[in-house]
């Protein structure tokens, strides 16, 4: 913890950005300096509140954000050893996400910016994920980004701050959502991703033949809803007698199928980036909660390696939703003079590439 007199604080004074994130089921606040030092990064998860329902309940999420946001921001500032007046700017997620939750963080950020007389920056949550790798590593533009979370599944070329080209998106479920639904069908618990991964370790991936939607097709779009239906059918075929081993085998088959889909789609994207961007640094960046999955990660390493690309991922605590990625997006935008009026609205839908067709997993799911 810093005190107002220490050197770190003096250096950060006027060069740090407060970032606030409330778009889904994590309330988060962080202070990051313009040189990328994370002075504080506090994430409060609502998993326990939502667990009885097996998924995120929007009203419960919004209320839970309201309950904790003030205290959380105060803690983030205290840990950073700064007062609001010491900040260079205040950044908050303005969408996409659950609108009730987005409003809580957005209003809080605006109020602090107004009271402290500091610039306000309205951050697209997806831009937060897209730029977070640059907080910990020197990755230059353009790079290919695979964003795989509970709500999003897309492949984007990050050409620069605020400049994104979507190469592919899911046309139905997000990858994390497919993991969560598989866990729900098998009654493993919530959130499902880590539970499916754990069960898959004990499973035989070859026992159940599951489909690989989109594999072999042109382009980079994903689809997971057919895979989820196949998981349900496989499970139902076992009747009431399903054992733990049966469930583990289905998890292994699901994960193998999902991994094949991801590898195939990403391979297409790598090809098109290599062709369209001759000066790319040949970096594939993966972020979002599913990036924590070791199997998916190893598939990505293989496919990136085969195309001559390096796989980079932010550390796990910056891969899942957090305030540091919002603060950092704020730092990047501030350095380009990109600030926003206090009248900026909250947006349930906010795709990063406005020219791409609307799709469920690309920032347009309400
Ligand atoms: O990025 P995130 O924390 O929140 C958003 O959805 O924005 O991602 C959460 C998602 C959930 O669907 C969760 O099941 C999935 O990421 N996830 C995983 C793993 N850990 C988290 N999926 C597969 N394997 C994992 N180990
Ligand atoms: Zn997210």
C-alpha cells in the first residue's frame, strides 16, 4: 500500500487512470499509471449470488454492483495511495453488457470525473480485453486477437486504438457459454468452464463422436449451438444410469470438439492476417475467461506455431473481467487525446467493428 509521501505515488501523480468495470458479474476497480504500472486492481466476483440460478441474473447483478461499487473504488484508490484529484482521468466501461450493471459503473465514473474536474473516458469493454495484452507486454499493432469469454467469441484484427476489423464471430453461442451449458446439461455446477476442463482430464475423448461445426468452411465464423445439442443427446442416450465416468467422457469429447473448431477457425484467420498485413508482428493474442483453459491454449499454441505466429495471453487475472484493462484502455485513449463527454450513454450493444454485420457474439447481444 502506498502513502501519499512515497516516491511511487509522487511519480504516479497526475499520470494515473482509475478504471471501473461493471458490465457483467464482476465489480472491479483499478488504478494504472500511464507507463503501465498497476497500482491497484480489485475484482469482486458475484459468482455466489448467481450460483443458485446457474447463470448471471441481470437484476441481481445490477443491485450487487450498487452495493459494493463505492467501497471498491475507495479501496482501489487507497491501495494506489492516490486521491481523486491526483488522477489524470477516470475511465469506465460504457458497454456492451448488462445495461443495469453498465449504468452503475458509468454513473460512478462520471460522478468522480466531474467532482475531481478530470477528463472522462467511456471504454468499450471489448476494447479493454483487446488492449490488455499491451499492459504487460510490448505488442505492436496490428495483431490478431481471439476473444473467448462467456458472452463473446470473435476474431479481430487490432489495427490500433479504436480501430478493429472483425474477421469472425460466433453466429450463436459464445465458447464460454458452450462450456457453461455443457456443465449445466451434465449438472456439474456453475460456472462451468473450469469444471468441464477438470472432468475432461479423466475422460476418454473418443467414446462419443461429437460434431465440429464450421470446420472446413471458408471464413472465420464460429458456431457452438449444434455441439451443445449433441452434448445433450449424448447425455440423454445414457438414460438415468449416467456415471461420473460417462460425464467425464462427454466433457473430454466436448472439449476436443471445441478445440478443433477453434483451431480450424483461428488457422483461417492467421492465413488472412499473414496475407493482408505484411507488416504484422505475427502475434496471436488470446483473452477472455476461456483463455484459462489449458487444452484450448495448447491447441492455439500449435496452430499459431504452424503459421509462424507467437501466442500471447495476458496473465489470468487480466484475462478475465477486471478494472485494470479498463484503466489501461483509458490510458491508451488519453494518450491519443480521446476523451468523452459526461453525456455519453450506456450501451447494451456496442460492436468493436461497426462495419461488420451484427452477430450475437460480437458485442450486439443485449
Ligand atoms: O471473461 P470472463 O471472465 O467473463 C465474461 O464472460 O466476460 O469469462 C467467463 C467465461 C465463462 O463462460 C467460464 O465458464 C469460462 O469463461 N471459463 C472457462 C475456463 N475458465 C473460465 N472455460 C473453459 N475452461 C476454463 N478453464
Ligand atoms: Zn469480458
